[in-house]
C-alpha cells in the first residue's frame, strides 16, 4: 500500500452513490430559484384565460415572485427537491459507471452505444423510484398564493397525502412515462457528454483532471442537455402540474400546446433552463469529483493506518 495516491485508486460504487446524491443536493440548494422560475415560465399560458403575460424572462420572473409572494416562494418545493435528488441523482449518476461495467462485462472500454445504454438504464430506474418526489416538487413550484392567502399545499407531507387521497397512487406517479423519456434524453446527453468531453480533454492533454477540466465538461453537458431536453421538459412540467383530467396523456398535452400556443411553447423557459442546467451541472459535477476524491483519500488513509 506504500506509495499509493488517491488518484491511483478508483472510487467504490458506494462512494459514487453517496457522492452523487450529496453533490446534487448542494447543486439544488444553489440553483433552486432558477428551477422555480423555469417552472413558472413553462406553465405560463396554460391556465390564464386572459392571455396576460405575468412573467417575463428569468430575472423578471424571480423579481415578480419576490414582490408578489415573498422571497421564500423561490424555494417552494425545496424539501421534495432534496428528497428527489438524494434518491434520484444517487441512482442515475452514482450507478452510471457500474452500469457501464455491467454492459461491458467488467471491462473499462465503453463505446458511445454502451454509455447511452447505461444512461438510459439508470435514468429510467431513477424515475421509476423517485417520481412522487418530482410530482410534489413541481406542484409546489407551480403553486401561487390564492386570493384568500391560502395555498394548494402547505407542507411536503400534506402534498403527498393530498395527492394520494384525491388522485390515488397513480397521481403520485403522474407523468412517469414522459419523465422516463425526458430522463433517458437528459441522462444520455448530460452524462455521456460530460464523460466523453472529459475523456477527450484528458486524452489530448489539454487539461489535467482538476477544476478547469470538470468545469468545461460540465458547462458543455449543461448546454447540450438544455437544447435536447427542453421540449420534453416543458411537456413533463405541464402534464405533472395539470388538474385531474385536464390532459388525456402526455402526447395530448403536447398537441394541446402546439394547437393553443404554437411550437415555440416547447422552448418556454429556455433561458432559465439553460442557466439552471448549466450552473447545476457545474456545481454538481465539480462537487461530485471533489467528494469522490476526498472520500477515496480517506479510504486510502484508513487502509494505510490499518
């Protein structure tokens, strides 16, 4: 064990699983107001009968929300969001490398098809398990204060209970299929882009395996993911936030959007989506790499002391 450095030791699956969930929670804490602004912009136009535009742009939306609902409204659904990331990101990101090894039968040579398959698998599995947290998060972010000062939901637990009671178990998994589609796209674009750009940077000795490399790969992954996933993300948000029976299916939701608002509706909230996904990816991947390195260093230190 003498002379072994943390960089020479691959992080274990448990380190990746815990590190991904923790890094995603940190990223959510920092970028959550942008995500809330994105949701408000995405649902704008589906229920306002007058057609009046309440929110304009990312920072205009944030300013309007703070002025009319208070600063705390920017963090509506944060508890459900953190619950979602701790379960969701741990699976879709933390198990990505393990799934790559599964498909390559333990070898380290993974082509783009294998990486896409790994991203699809972990993304779908994560959605299947964590969908209720996503439904509650979106409902909280979308709700505005009623005329009498009340709210649709007053707490995270009340939201789970109310949705389960009024809409059944299916209500908690509402939008699961479009969300699986979305996360197959997001996971593949996000993880595969990050994975491949980081690999290219290191293979061509453009940067070392440190912050500048992680930042560049994460920013690129965030931009590519936003461009590819925005249409599915808008449909997912609209469908999960809709009243019971408003849309027959996710495809019906998409068709209704095109008919009533035009194709541009699929890119509503693009800038906050990019600002959120870009910043989220940077914070998450940089933090994730540091957590993996720190926990691996601790494991090496403990093994040397044994």
